[in-house]
């Protein structure tokens, strides 16, 4: 009878305790999340799990998120989003939250997703609980239990983050970047790399870790715990750093107080039975290392070791590849009195592969210089070897004094005779630094870009031939020359396609971008080359190697007593006339000769129009002050036509033929002189004889 009464008593007690009370007694909180309004209802136990006071919670998800570290938040949101998107009825996940004391707490949540008749999720109800005990009570969970789920999740996230690390710097960035310490559950981290007989600390993360700056490079002699772990290939777990200093490593004594940590794990990084480095994890409040936490530390160290070994091999391959490529390119660029020349080469970030891009600068007789930029097909050591041979051959042909067309024809024949199926593209130009005449040819390559003295940029129309090698194979060794004029202060830019090709976009878009950046870039050749490298190669050129050559003809501004300006007017650029008139007006105003503006502008307009209408080339205009014997202004207009202008007497009804008559009327004197394969028409103006 007494036994039956006891059973009834227990039954009555169970009837009184409801579901909510049962959850509360087991420290399990509940939540109700309205997906449409965003309202999130947490009960009192759930608020305690999240370490939130009533005044800190406003019923929105945003008031809970600050408790969850960013890395954990991203992962948890991905789990929920995937369950909602794929039609799953529920989800579950372990994550870490940060309590106000700074302690990281393992937390477990499970939610049930409610859907309407169309399958759209509109509400999530579930539980949330403190799961710290899951990671310490190993006897309560088997290999497939919640302990393994939490540990495996941590290892998996670390492996995913390091899987994208390519170089040693990348590995260090993952460990020290956002979420790095959270992945290891540590307060401080140090990563060391073995280099011969020394250990170099390549990464330090966490408050006060800069105390170890003095130890960034130290010998592997066992006087420090990091070095000892490397030498012995055994981990060391310490719960009292102060005792460790007294008992084993007195050399560490000056640093322990500044670090402010009480526990640490010193883990050797072993790859293929060889120590390649060491990982140290520091903790402020840890009092013991359980078997699971030790296994976790060793597992994470194994992942870091694999990533670090892969990165070391990659860096070694990159060093070999870039060294090979650099040995194929000219070591020194000669200096020329009339020009600034800058070259840059960037290797593609693709392991051991090297490209066939090259540049060269060749000194030629009679104050001329040959410049070339090219690209051999392929990205391997064979392409680099062919590039080296072709560069030397082309340099030899240019040095023999051949025309640009002949240089490329012979280079094509040389490449075709090599035991290879590779072809090459290139652009070659001979620049006369005295006159500014440029004779350019191209073989299936991108033409040059020119920046004028007023900042305008343009891609001259260079007729081209077939790529080198192909041209000989198909019997078309014709490389037509195009003449350009580079006035003092103008810049010529040659590059390979890696500088202008953006994946997924037409090359013309990259060419437009290059022109815009050149237009707004610095004046000097070296600064402009750096500017282009920083803006374009870092933007999209990492997938391909890049060769860049910038040649700027030195400005010729004369002297304070005899200033001078130069301007080029292109045949197909009518806007150039308007811009040239503006340049002339500004120059005369700067020189204090405003009284001559109208006469000089009129004469310049007539002479330039005469060139553009009656020749097939552009014109180079020079305006200068001649101080002796009488101060005067001289205007030059040079073109490539050998036909001299003549003064005519047009009838009253004629609409042309008055150009030289007008020049004769406004100028003090004028004349014509032969210049190379063309002529120069000049006229002079004296301030004291300006027309009244």
C-alpha cells in the first residue's frame, strides 16, 4: 500500500511539471523566430545562455548577434540558410559565443522549420543550450557523439580556411587574420618556420604578443620551448608558464610577465617526418588540457603543417620560376641623354609556370634607340628558353642596322628554324631621339599607346603582320612600317596583353582603362611604370605575366631667357587644332607676350591647316623665344612632305590660297627649310613690330 502511495506521489509530481519547466531545469532555452517580421522571442533561459540581460535584448536577431564572433556567425547563418533553402524540416549546429567575461562558450542549437502549404518557411521554433560540457564529458559520448561533432566542425573550418592559402604569407595571414584565434580557441598565437639552424617567427597574433619581437629569429638550441618542440618533435602542454620558466626555460623569464598568459601549447609542425616549424597557442584562463583538447591541438597543428609545407614548396617554385625568367631578361637598361626609359616585368602567380613575355632596349647609331616588347606562346620553361634565344637574335638583327621591317622578318625566320612549334608576337620601334621620329612595326601584337604633352592619349593605327614564326611558315614576311612623331615631353607605352586583359571582358575595355590611367598618371617614365603596375597588374594581371616598357622623350622647355614648347597635331584629330591654339595662347601669356597672341595664333592655324589638307601626315609645332640679337618669337611647323609651299595670288572669288599671304602679313619674316624627309615652315614675330 505504501508503495502504491509513493507511485501516486511521483505521478502527481510529473503531472505538475510541464514541458517548459523541464527544459528550464535542464538549462535548455527556447526560441520562436518569425521569419517574415524578423521578431525573435527568447525565453529567460535562452537569454541566460546568450548572456543577455533583459535590457540588452529588444526582440530582434541583431541584438543577439554581437555575442557571436563573426566567423561563427557566418557559419551558423550558412547552416540555417541551407536548411531553409533546401526544404529541410530542421537543422542543428554547434557554435561558439563570447560571454561578457571574455570566456568562449560552446553552444548547441536545434530548430524546427515551419512551412506553409506552398512550402515557404515562415517560422522557426527551437532550443538553445550551453554545450560546454559536451567537450569535457568525453565518457558520455562515443566517437559519433556531440563531442566529435564539435571538434570535427572546428577542424573542418580550419582546414577550409587554410585550403585557400597558397604562399607562406597566405598561411600566416589566415592564422593572424579575422577569426584566426577563434578557430583555435586561443588568446595568442605564434608561428615559427625552420630556416637552417634557426627558427624564424613569421606570425604573431593576440594582445601583448609583440613582446616576443626580440625572439623573431633565434637559434634552434633548445633554450626556448618553441625550439625544443622542433628539435624533439614532441608537443608540450603547460598550465603554468611561470613554473615552466623556473624549471626549464629561464631564457623566457623576461617575456612571461609581459605576455600575461598562464597556459600554452607548444606544437611541432611535422611534414614527412621532418620538423618544418612550430605553432604556439597561448591561453589566459585555461587550467587543464583534457585528452580531447590535446587531440584537437595536435589535429590543428597537422593541418597547419600540411598547409605550410605546401606553401614552402610553392614559394620555392616561384623563386625558381621568377629567377629563370629574370635571367632571360636584360640586366641593365642603358641611359640615353634624350629619353627616360623604364621597364617592368611581373610574373604570373601560377606555380612553377613561367611565361615568354620580354622587353628589350637596344642602343643604335646616330642617337637612336630600339625598343621591343613581345610574348612567346605558352607558360612553361620551354617558352622562357625560346624567349631568351629570340630576344638575343632580335637584338643582333637590330644592331646590324636593319630597318624595323627587316628586323622582324629575320626574327620570324630565326624562330621558324628553331625546333619548336611555338610562335611569338611583338612590337618593335626605332626612336630617333634627336628628331622624335618613330618607325614602328608589329607582329600580331598590341600596338603602342602615346600620351601627348597636353595629357591626351591615343592608340596610333599601326598596320601589322603575322606573328613571328607563322609569318615565315605561311610565306608572309611582310611587316609594314608606320611612322610616328614623338615630340619632347610625349610618352610611348609598350606592353604585353597581360596588362590589359581582364578575365571575362573584351580586351578593348582593358585598353580603354590603360589609356585612362596613363592619361592621369605621373609624368616621369619610372613613376608612370610603377603607377601602371600598381593599378593594373594588381587589378587583373596576376593570371598572366606582364612586360611593360615606358619611353618618354625628355621635355625641351628651353631656358628662362629662351623658353620653348612643342605640340603634335595628328592628321585624323581635328580637335588638335583647337587644343593647339589654347596651348599657344597660354604659353605666350606665361612669357609676357600677350600682344603677339592673335598674330601667332592666326599664323599657326594657317600653317597647320595647310599641312593637314595637303599632306598625308601630322604636323609638329614648335614655339620658342629667341633672345638674341633681338628678342623675338619663332614658330615652326614641320611635316613629312617634300613639296614646298608657294605663295599664290588668288582671285577675288577664290576660297583658298591665301594662307601664306596672311602669314606674310602678320609675321616679320618667314621661310622654309628641309628637315630629313620633310620640311619645316617657320615665321618670326617681334614684340615691337606688332600690327597696329
